[in-house]
C-alpha cells in the first residue's frame, strides 16, 4: 500500500527539519516537521500492518 501524497507530506516534514537545522533563523518552525514526519510515518506503518494482518487471516 503506497499513498503518494502521504509520502510527499513525509518528505516535506523531513525537509522542514533539515532546513531548520541549517537555517534556523529563516525557518523558525522547522521543528514541527518532526511531528509531521513521525505522525504520517506511524499512520502508514499501522495501515500496512493492518493490511498485512487482514490478508494473513484469509
């Protein structure tokens, strides 16, 4: 299962974190990228595990 726009949001979160580390004065809210990245990653991993579990029960 792959949701392209979810992956784009994860990449955006990752870029916010990187930009925050290199240009803290230009991107003061970059630490929010960590929350975005981990929230969407957790959702995707959970969805993948649920799909795999439901397929193994068939």
